[in-house]
C-alpha cells in the first residue's frame, strides 16, 4: 500500500509541493515542557532510560508543532555504555566516559550481541511511540556513526578536534580498527532492534565526519555507513536510512550512492544551491537552515527558510536545520519556520 506519510514519500524519491519538516534535537531544552519532564526524571540518563518519560518528551514537539516526524529521544552514547563503557554527565560540561587507550581497555568491552539488556528501555520507548504518535507522523530511530562514537570512547569526552581518536588511529591502527568494527556491529544490532520495535526510518549521525580527510574519510566515515546500511537493508527491506556525515563538505557529493543511503542530511556550511546541484541529483536531501536562526528569528529566518525551500524544491527534500536546535532557541521562532515552510 502506498504511504501517505510525507517523509516516507520524500525518502522514496518523490518531489513534494511542500517539503516535510522535522528538526534535529526537536525534543530538547528550548521547550519548557521538556525541562519540566527532565526535572521529573532527575537527570539526563534517567530520562533516556525511562520509556514513559522518554516517549513523553519525544511527543511534546509533535503536540506543540505538528512536525512530520518524531525522532526517538535517546543519546548516541547509550551504545558505548551498553558495550560496557562507564558513562556519566557533568552538569554544564556534557558527557564523560571511561577511555580506550590500550588493547586491555578494549578487551573489557562486551560483544555487540550483549548490548540489548541495557538498551531494552530504548526499544520500549520506540514501542510506546509507535502506538501513540499521530498516524501521519513518521517515527525516526537513530544511532551515532562508529567514527563519531569512537571519538568519545577514546577521549572520554567531546573534544574540539577529535585529537585523541586521530592519535590512536595513526599510532595503533589495529586497535582503532577493532573499535570501529565493534561499533559497526553494535550499531547494526541496535538500529535493527529499533526497527523491530517500530521505527520507520533510521538516521546515522556522524557528527565529527568533517575531521576525517581523504582516505580516512573513505575508511572510517563512508565504509562503516555502507556496512551498516547494507546489513539493515538485508534484515529490513524497505526501511529508509538517512546518513548525516556532518562537515563532509565536497564529500557530501556521491555519499548516497557510495553508501546506499536513501537520504543525505547536510549541514549549513554548504549552500542549498550547491546541494541541489551536487547532492540532490542522487536522491533525497535533508537540511539545512542555520540553527542560529532559531535564536534570532525575524525576517532573516523567513527569507533564509524560503531560499532553502526554493533551492531544493525541484527534487526530494526534507526540511531541517543544519545542526541540532540549541537550548537558547525561542519556541516562537520554530513556529515561524514551520509556518514559512508550509506557506502560511
């Protein structure tokens, strides 16, 4: 049966008169209702692992704005935690993990097949959402890409240049490859379980892909994405996959063909006009309004939104930001963006 869900139609290659719209981190700190629910949960990780509350914060922006998709509320670092890494969050500073610096550190991790006991609450969140979302709303599951997750596991935290991961990759490639292979296998299993629980689309976030250059980009951004997508397509034929190699620049071109992704999400460092010419020729694209417009609003937000919709209007397009919405965003500006996309 042909779907009426706009996001699934765009992902299948259809050019729609009005692009479907959702927003990275749409369930988040800019919304007062999110902050209230997070307070109820106690802390961020408790919120991620409480299916009822995680489903509630996923549903909040759908109720408020009527986005065309909901994205599962979780975190890319739940997978390394499920693999046996210690994970905690420092208020105002972000995540901290136990580090992988030696073979001995790596050998303490679990096998990819052992992640599900820890991640079962996430799958339960997906099941709740697949029941409770409006029938026109697409449910998106996600995971971090192996390279991006590895950068956190090796450094023990986020870093400005992913230096520790680059250092391990260069000094001990055999160990680094083991980390990437384990994460690739774990990501396949994790996303597969999300699909079984009811996710209709999955997205792979490679937030730090831009720091990989040349052959490293091929080996550690492109190849793992290709393996993950091929495995998911084999297990779950017809499930679309969105890939987001953030910061890829010119390497966005050809990424869909090289990996099998149904859609390539692009950041705001490339213009929508360039994307139309170089990326959209291979299928659906997603993006790419600057997140700062959600803070500043005004006519500039309206003009830039219209420009992107027009530039990408001749092919399949999902409207989104070029990166996640920030905590200082104004909820009114989100509504203004949606109204502008939908021509209200």
